[in-house]
């Protein structure tokens, strides 16, 4: 089985994430897309992160009705902070019959040289890259890249958190089940 791995904090997950994942599931040669919820991204500050299990639950709510999308908590069981190369090594050991591709935006790819063992990562795993305006890729580092033109929304998890903090609605920015659960539990207030 070929799995597209979509790593992120998903703090919180929103429709932009879901559109990209669904587009990859429908238009790329993957059997499934796994949302890999990262407890702590080593390149981001963790002070604004909702508890990892709460974020995991929100992602599960978001994808529960799509059999091409699923959620992984694999990084919860690995040393922190999470490094993609370590996660992939572990996944290959756990699922030796699966092949994996990494899904990322062109903005993230521009920072790939800052990732732990990025040359090893690029030598062994193909990447599925969705374009982010203003982040054209000029250097490929010899990686196997598959570019997709996924529809993009100009929203971010930061925007959702700011909306919630100021008492504004996030309706239509995230699935109704996610919006309801966030409101019910008073997350990000």
C-alpha cells in the first residue's frame, strides 16, 4: 500500500488541510493519506499548541467520514521533538510492505535543508508538493518531486485561533464537528 504522509501540528485542523489531503488522495498515486499529528514540530514554538491528544481527536473528527483519509499518532510514541526522518524509519519498520511519500507545501520544502538528515530523507522518499503562492521551488536537492495543483484556501490554524480568541466564528473554516467540539471544550479561548 502506498501512503501519503501529511505531517503537521493541526492546531487546529481546518478545511485547507482537508482540501489538500483529499486532492492528493484523489489525484496522486497513493492509496491513503495519513494525517501524522506532530506533538511538537522542532521548527515551531510549542507554547500555543493545544494538547496533542485533543488535536488528534479534532483530526479524527474531521476525517471520520472519508475512508481515503486517516489519522496517525505514531509520533506520540517517539522521542521528542519529532524528526521526520526518525518517524519514517520507524514507519518502515512497522509497515515493511508499505511505501511512503511525504506531502508538503512549497513553503516547507524551501526549509528542507534545515531538517535533520534531509539528504537521506530526499534520497529515500518521494515528496508530493503543493504550490504555495510566493514560494517557488528553485532548488530540488535531487529529490523525487511530484507537484500537484491542489486548490488552496487563504486560511491558517493561526487565523482560526485568532478568530476564536476574539470571540468570532470559525464556521465554514473547519468541519462542523470540529467547530462544535472546539466551542464545547472552549479550546483556544
